[in-house]
């Protein structure tokens, strides 16, 4: 959330452009526009470039993140003997701008893409495999590797990532004698016990957009469900569980209208004792020092099960800009410098995200103990596009529709999932 769950928190952000605000479902942008535009770039009509200036395009328009980015880019440029120019555009404009630049052969040397956007560029042949340029994945978790990969090829290096956890009001749980829940049953019991007056036990986002879908995925995946088979018993049971939290009054029916920022607001206001959210909310939480909170990993169906949540953030890629291998290798050197373990740790502690390097993640646990559970959560997290690639938007919109139908009482969870599965199959069959 993804929601482009961006790797930099915005004041009222969602996950990492948890996926950005939801993109038109279908594939116009993904498979058609991207392929056409990137194909044009591959024909060799590239603009002449200043050999001493390298460009990096990102969505880092906010301060102080833009300045922090430029500082590290300047340092890495100096190490590579070049000057780095940062091109920053709003998150929802980055992909359209990149497509326009591709059509004129003027893509930047480094393109920072949200993880959910990477597949469309890779599928169109517009990205250079990073391992071909000397970057390795030796210290990354399987989820982090998959996050930057398409069709088994590693194209994008992440500086930091994010996921979801269960935040809780420590004072409220302590007063009620409740331990932080670890299983679905414990969460249901805790949420019911903590619901009192105008306060709900749990706040979640269940929008039909990426915010709600991003938050539903931990229940789906941790239960063994799969977006490719929404009618499986495991998938249906995940939706039944979320619906039960609404039905018994432990979570508000307004969840179908809440963004993840809204969920955070409810938690801060004392209207929820617990919430599902991501580390990007940390800057806002810190503005309320009187609020005592902590976070644990997302509860699992049964004790001992492995929590599987989505991983969000941005990836550093090298676009194909005609055949200039030496320039591509220098771009890869810049990426390597920008994503060193030290750079990951520095950015993650500043930006409330999690390093992907195992050593940096260990140091992060000590430096930011309140967010340490996220360092554990991302070890088993996976990319939304890992199995469905460029078709993710089709799956996401269908899941969002199922959420809305089930939680508003329009349809039983089993029927809602069946309708979502039929929608996906119909759209994929009709895709050119």
C-alpha cells in the first residue's frame, strides 16, 4: 500500500505507493503502452547524453526526502566520477512520464520504480538485468529478490521496503490484561474484549482500492490462499475471517471507506485499540508522544504458522537506452552505492522503512527497536506481482470488489470470491 506501498513515507501516505492509488484495471498502461513506448526506445533513437552527467528519476518530491536523496546521490556520483541529476515527479506521474521519455529515447540512466510497476517495464524488454551488470542478491531474502524480479530475472535493487504489522495501544492491552495476539483466534478475542463504547478493538482498511487489498493479503496468504485461486477453501476462509471481525462489531463497518491513513487517524484518536498498518505511519505516530504503542507481526491462523504479508517499496533499475554498455555499468555502480547496507540502514532509519540486506536489517532491529517486528515480517513477505506479474491490477481490482461485497453484506464471502474469480478469468481471457 503498494497504494503504492513508495519507499518514502508521506505524511498521510499509504504503503509504499502500496501500489499506487489503484491504476485502471486492465492492461492499457502495463502491456500495451509500456510495450509500444519501450519498444521505441529500443530502436536506438536515444538522445545524445552528457558523458559526465547521469540522471536518476524518482518520485521523491517531498522534503526532506528529496534533499536526503540528493545528498547520497552527490556522494555516489563523486565516487563514480560523474555528476548526478535528480529528476523527481509525483508518484502518480512517474510511470506516464517514463513512458513518454521511452518513446523519445530519453529515459534516465537510473529509473526508480515502485515494485508493482517493475514487471510491465521488464516484460517489454525495457530493463537491463542487474546481475549482468555485476549486482548480486547474495544477502537478500527470497522475498526481496522476488520483489525486484520479473520472470525469475533480477532487475530492481531495493534500498528499503515495507510491509504490514499489528499496532496496539500498550496501555489499553495492559489494563485489560491482554497479551498482543499472535493467532487469529487470539486477535478475535482481544478485539472483542477491547471493543467498548465508541472504541473498536481493531481498525483496518477494506477499501476496494489497493489500500484495502494490501491489507487483506496477509490474511489470504498466511492462510495458504492464493490470488490465482480465490475460490479455494483457504482463500474463502480468509475473507470469512475478516468479515467476522466486522460482523461481531470488533471492527467498524466504516473500514470499507477507510484508507490506511484513516486507520492510523482512528488509532491515534483512541477510536481503535489495535490497527493493521505499516511503518510509513511512524512520522505521524511520533507527533503524538502521549500515545503508547507497540507493534507485532500480523497474527497467523494457527500458532506456529508463518505470517506472509505483502512487501512494498521502490526498486532501482537500469533502463535500456540503446547499446551503451559502459554507461549502463556506471549506472549500476551508482545503484550499488545507493543501496549499500550502510545506505539502506541510513535511509530506513530516516524514512521509517526496513533494509533488505540481512546485516543492515540486524542493525536496524537495534537502532529502531519499536519497528523491529517489520524487519522480521519482511523476511517472509512477498511481492504482489511475484506470481501474476503485469496482471496484478486485474487481480487486485477483483479482490477489492470481493472485499466490498462481503463486508457490506452484498454477498456471502464464498459468493464474493466466486464472482471475483470469474471476473479475473473473464478479463484475462479477453486480454489481447
